[in-house]
C-alpha cells in the first residue's frame, strides 16, 4: 500500500477538529435567509453543529423594506371576483327595474291603441309640405243653448295646426261662421260643412280653403272636454269682463279663476256677450286648449301613472281621430301642439274684412279678407311669418 496521505479534491474542505466521525453533513447547505432564526434554547442544544466559517447578515427580514412589493394594477385578477360580487346585486336590480318599466310601457301603449276611436275623415288628397292637423270641437248641444235652432252636429271650434318644414309652427282658429265655398253646396258658413257631410266634408272644405292637405283629423267632443277638465282637477282661465250669458251658461266675474268642466265649456262657448264675437270666442278656446295641454304635458302628470292613466282615459273618451291614426301619431300631434304654445309660434285667425257680412239664405257671416287670404295661408304653409306673431283679426 501507498503510505502517502490521501489528497482531497480542492472543492472539498477538510473536516474540522470538532467534527466527529460518522456525523453526516447536510446534502445541501441550508439557506439561512429562508429559515427563521431558531430560538436561543434550541441553539444551545445544538452545540455540536460547527459554526459557519463566515456568516452573512440575514437579509430576509429586511427584503420587504429594500424591495417593497409593487401594488397590483386596478385590473388585477385577484380583485375582480370581489368587485364582481359587490356589483352583481345592483346590476340585477337595475336590469329588473328596466324590464318592468319596458313591460309597463308596452302594456300602456297597447291599452291606448285599443281605446282610440277612429272616424273616416281624410280626403286622400296629395300631401303638402310639413305636417297639418285639423282640430275640431264638435257639440251636439244637448243641455246647452236650447234656443239655438241649428239641428244636428256642429263645430264650434275649428283650428288648423301646421308645422312647416322650416319656420314657426302655427295654430290658427277659423271662425265657425266664416263664409267659404263648400264642395257641392256653394257658399256657406264653414261649420255647415260638418252638418252637411260630417268630418269628410269638413276636411275637404278646409283643404280647399287653405291649400293644405290634412294629415290628421282630431275631433274633441265638448262633453268629453268637461270630463277631461274635471279629471285634471280644473284649469285656470282668465277673462277681464263680468259675464252673465244665458245662452252659453257662462257666469263669470272679471279676473282669473280655476274652472271645472262645466264652467270651462261655457267659457269656450260664449260669444254673444263678447264684443269681439267669434274672434273673442276663438281666443278663449285657444286659452282653454292651452290650459288643458299645460296640465297634460306637465311632468307631474306624464311621470305619475296614478294621474296619467285616468287623465288619458278621460281624454280618449273625448277624442276621435282619423283612420290610421295611432298612439305614435297622437304623440306627434302633442309635440306639434306644444310647439304651437311656444314664444315663436304663430297664433290668431285668418284676416277678416267684415264680422257681420250678410248673405241671402245664409244670414250673418264672417267675411275673410279676399285680398289677403290666399297669401296668408301660403305664408303659413311656408313658415315665412315672423316668429311669435299674432295674426289675423279685423283689418
């Protein structure tokens, strides 16, 4: 045997004097930075373990200070579940409310469509520019003005609502005694066309007189208006004279008053005690219609189902409209009428030459100015009148 001492490879350090034979060294050195320091008692019990030649300072407790963890981005997947859990109940509630609201609107829409009363009224004439609605107040005279000899249905209110393609919306009241040519009947009072041939003949007469094709016919029964006014709790009306008119039943003290259905009807009918006759009545009729519209289009009415439903129900009882007119068309008419109540709207009557023009076989009529009437309706159609103008009257 070779008696020379065995040489170890340079990478294997020699065992210390304290190291006993037979004690195995760890296969891998323990990384102290990942192991918590042992308690003092445990260290004393392990006095046989040789100390490391050179101990480095333990860096693991200081690492969080030297390299702080970067904050997780807002879209971190760890935070998504918590955020989702918080928002789901609110989202489900909103979706449920939206579905219920849409369902209620659909039901309300179907109900309105089923309650609309239609009448054959339109002439089928070629369309003219813009949108034109004929608003008629019909009156059977049941219980009113028993001394009036006129028989059958009649129209105490005739209004032309026109929204041109460009320019201000106009709401023009045609006096019911206006002398016009009625197709097939010659010259007569315009309201006679309704007695002679109902809505169709009235529409044809108005179209011939104005040159405007009627797109929508809206007839309001006076008795229904009374119910509508009562349904909305009355309307405030103003008139600056004391009135005691037995024909219309109007009893009025000068000033502004909240009127119920019966008083509102008398307010709109009265003309014999009014120095302006049909002109004054047309002005009061427009005032009544505007007062009713103010309430109907008020958010407190539109957004409150407990107010909206009975009001619409009363209104639908009072109206009948031309065939083919649906809830969407009525909404468009409401928007047009709302525009006709604005500061830029054109309001008034056609130009009048004589309030007491007598015609044999017809009686006293309202003579519209033959020299300006055609140009007047052309300006209404084109929307060229000055915004905010009050037109017509006796020239």
